[in-house]
């Protein structure tokens, strides 16, 4: 299935009430203080475009996991003033997201304002993809724009459901995400290099299998690398090891060899005797001593990975190379981020810790695309069809 979808630019919205599914599931501290408004900022181009075209944007979003109950601490009230400040227009927050009260609130909102509906997950039918609830949402508007890439792998009423009942299109953020992943998945410029990290190999085996059909080089770091290394017969000490997946790792290595894909595993490691920020460290490799655990890729591996990243014409990265939350084991992830910033080709970053590394290094402007959806991007790389995208008309 092609990822090309109808764009907001091609959707008639002038003078219409347009429902916009956004991802405002932002981190909040005590007292409802937003600690990171990145997701809110990401929605601004779409909302500004709708306002400029004389539409009335009505935002639907979720916050937390209220499990179909009204939870006062999960109301989206704190988002309205921040969104208003960023957009420079009034934002009317309503206490409902369906029914006559919501309809009246939308109708009475001042011209040129944005309406923010209450947390859609207060409805039990939201996460169940209930079509009746989708119809209730759809009754509030005349067109629908999905701009929530981070939620598009969910077959939820406000994500995929509304698109089945209203003229629909991808918002500008979602469009950028799809264009970035099309450059990786559909017609990549080669060599194509993928970098996978993270703790558990079990979380990424399906992605590994799918990528081996597409890539020229696969770099594997993080905790998931140790099951691959053990499958090759290397000692991994007390590193994270999923023995039940040794056979699958061997199959992946054999598939890579058969297809001529280079899988690069760490040849050295930053190791410690305990999982702690202040643990004593040393470099070992390729084998790791008993009682020691690998917590980051070592200097030789960092250089080997960086060399392949810089030589590639298309690079996609998902997952850290080590225990990124501890500074002592952050260097491998930073080295990959730095190499990505130096790469001449298309570079796409998806995944929480990978994105955090890019932000930490200040490399947002040096990479082609930083994804807003870790889970959604991972499922795209796995070859899955995302319900929120499939529900939109093709371009």
C-alpha cells in the first residue's frame, strides 16, 4: 500500500468547521504545567493553514489513559492557554467532545478562534474504535483532517473512525511524516542503512525481518544486540539476553547473508558490573566477561557505525545504542546522532530516545526528518498498515 494520501491542500475547507485529530498527549508536571510542548508546536502549521483559509478548526485529542472514565486530572484544560499563546488566537476549551453541548460550543466560538474538545478517551468507545462514537464525533464538523501521526497506528474512533464519515485528508504534519517514510520504504536512494537499538530484541524482530527485505546495511546496537551476539557464539556476560529468541536471530543472520545485506553488530562494548549511573566502566570486546554487562557500544563500534552512516544515501534510525538515561553510557547514541548529522543523504529519525539524542545534540536542523511517533514509525518500518492512514483517501 502506498503511503501517498490526499493532502489538506486538496481538501475544500473554506468556511467549514473542520475536525482535526491532533496529538496533544504532552508531558505535564505538578499543577498541570506542560513540561514539553513539542507536540503542540508540531500541530501549528495545520491549524494556521486552516485559519488562513477561513475554516474553523476543532481539535480532538487524547491525554493519558483514563480507560473510558472521566478523570479530572486528565482533562485537557492546561493545553488551551498554551495553544492560544503559540497560535496567537483565542482557543475555546469545551468540557464535552460529543453531543448538543459540544455542538453549541462550536457554533458560538468567536470567528477566527480554535475549539479544543475534551479528552476523547473519556469515552470507552474511543479505544474500541466504536463506529457509533465516530459518527457522534463526525456530526460536529463538515470535514476531517488527521494530523496525529503518533496515534495513527491505533484503530480508534477519533483517528480512523471519523475519516469514514467525512471528507478527509492528511494534515501538514502527517503529510511530512508520510513523505519521510516514503523516502525510506518506497523508493530510497541507495545505499540504504537502517540503525536499530533499544533494550529487547523481541520488540524489534519483526522490524528486522521487514528491513532485511529493503536495506543494504543494518546496524544493531543497544540491549537487543546481545541476543544476536550470543547467537553467533560470543560470550555476553550478564548482558540482557533473550535466550528464547536465539534461533530467530540466527535465522535473521542467515537471511541477511543470503540477501547480501550487511548486519553490523558491536565488536566492542562499554561494560559495567552493575546497572547504575555511577558504575565503574571498561571497554571489552567482542566477548564480555562473566559478571559484566554491556551497556553501550564501544569506540571501535562507534567508528564503524559512523563510517557506514556517512557513506549511506538514505538512513533511518530507531532506538538508542546504550543505556541513554545514564551519561556514562550515552556516547554510542551520541556518536550515531553526530554521524547522522554529517550524512549527506536523507536521514529519518523515529523513536523516543533517538529523538531525545537529536534534541540533546542540537541536530534537529541537520537531519532530514525527526518523527513525532515512535510506535507509529516502528510499525511502518515493520511493514504494517496504519489504520489512521489507511482510512484517508489516497492521493
